[in-house]
C-alpha cells in the first residue's frame, strides 16, 4: 500500500458511525453470478430495510471511493435518526469492490441473491458499472450510481445521479474554447469512460472549431507518465489545454511531474473531470493550484442546503475532511430513493422505479429532479483550484441542465433519447 493510500486508509478507518445505523462489513464472501431471470425477494423485516453499498475500499480507486461511502453512511444515519423509511430503520451491508471489475460483479450478485437487499448504491468507474449492469438487469434489481460518466447508456435498472456528458464534459469544452484556447491534448485512463469521453470531445471540437493535437492513455494505477508529458510538450510547444480523464492514483504522478516539467496552468491549463476536493487534498494543492475541474457541485457552493451538508459531514468525520461532487451525488441518491419508497409505500422494486420519476430535492448543489431517463437535472459548474485546496467557482449555469444520456455530437447516437416511463420508448428511441 502506498504512503498516500495508507494515510487515507487511516483517515477513513477513524470515522465512526452512530447507533442509529445498522452496519455490517462484508468483504470476503464472493459467490459467482448466476443467471436467474428475476429479482430475489427483497428483505424488509417489520423494523428494518436492508440496502447494499458497493465501492472500492482497497486498491487504486479507494483514493476516491472511500469518501463516497462516508457520504452515503451520513445520509443513512440522518434518515434513521429521523425515523427511517416507512418507519423502518435502514440496515446497511457494505461490500468492497477492491478496484477489480470481476469483484464488483461478484459482490453485486451476493448483495442481491444472498443478502436480499432492497437496493444497491455503488460503483465509481464505468468499468465497474458495466460489469455489474448485467447482474442488475438479469435480476431486475436496482443500482443507484453516483458518478459522472460518459453517457451512451440508459438502463432500466440503474439510476444515474452523477452528470451525463452534456452536464459536465460538453459545457467544460465550450468554456475552454471560449476562455482558454483551441488546441487540446487528451489524456485518460485506459478504460471505457475516458475513451468514450474523448470520442465525444473530439467530435465536439471538430464541430466547434477546436483541434485535438494528441491523445494518450495509461492503465489504471500506472504511474509512468513521463512519456506522455514529453508528447504534450512536443505537440503543444507554446502551450495549450490538457483535458484530463485520468482516474485514481495515476493523477498523483501526473500532476507532480507536470509541475516538475514546468507545464504550469498559466500556459498549460488542465481540465479534470475526476479530480475534486478529496483528490486535491491527497495529491497536494501545490501541484494543482490554478488548474480546473468541471462538476455539478463544489464544497464552496453557497446554498443553505450545502452549508448544512458540509457542517454535518465535518461534524461526523472531522473538521479537516472535505466534500465533493460524487459524495454529494451519493448522499442525495439515498434521499431520492427514500422519497420514492415512501411515495410507493413499499420497497418493491417496480413500484419504487415508477415512483422515482419526478422526485425532486433541495440538494447541496441546488434543486435536482429525477427524469424518466433515470438521470437527474442539475446545475453545471467549473471550478479553479485555489490556495486552500477548495475551488473558486468560475462558471455556473443559471438553471439546472436536463440530462441527455445519448450523445448528440456522436453520429451513431445523434437524435436518440431515453424514456422509461413509456414502454414504447424505453432505453433508446429515435426522437421525431
């Protein structure tokens, strides 16, 4: 375990949870997925409802996912303290995906088949989501996914509370073209999200007069970033934009070596879509100051709901902790699910799914609403890293942006939409 991850593990392990939450840590039992066509019965006793949490608590992605679990536990503790859901307490079973896609799939099957949870909140990377998606679909179960992603998906069995590309990637490219320049070097981790995101970015740049001068990828966990930095200097000798879709520990090496190579943000501004307050703190503000990130939420959002959220989180886990976008998206996912269960009058999966449409909440990031395409409307923001490791918000949309799962810059999906409230439309239909 790296020094960085050891330090973060100790911080995470020191967090405690109150008596109002039933917590069971399950990290070893991993039965294989079966192909049962229907969901296992949901376990809801007379006084509690079981739910599952599935994130990486170990491996290269634990740097980001542990704090998401903290936010989910906080929401559950608050809900239980207020009386629970349908007057039942929430019992939580936490599984470690261990930054391994096969493990995610096995643990998803365990939560559904063995633990008989009512719902699962989890995943970080699109690779982990793609691996569990067939499990949830074959069992007709429900996953709430809290991280921005590449779109090009709309599953009946997944609710996506992070941003679709038109709520993060596309607005950030527009902003960069208007404010920072036309030449882009694309760097990302080598899996589905960065590659699909960069396909969208390249199509958008071509349509709007920008230019992709380079594109490179590294396997998750790989820290051999020097060759890529050399190519950035060669293709952008006078400066330009670095669009960063790296995930996990690779970002540590990248930003440290970027600074060592004197590629400073005044000439080589980077826009990241997977670096938030937690990662800035872990990597070191001295390496990220002046660089940009695109999200829907920053800790510096000035709303009463956010002040309450940040205060509650720090009270629970320590004054030195920070909040970020995936944490907020995970936190509100549990509240949106609660509201849907209460509207449905039952944790029954089909009833909750139908009741979720139109659910709205005064979230820390602003008002959000669940759409019939299983995504949520939300404000788009761009932040710049400042001296204290938080973000100055340099741009925000005046109102929530409606989600568009199927990308309208990519030729193969242009004109398509998703609507699960209408069986004739479903996950992908051609708009008139």
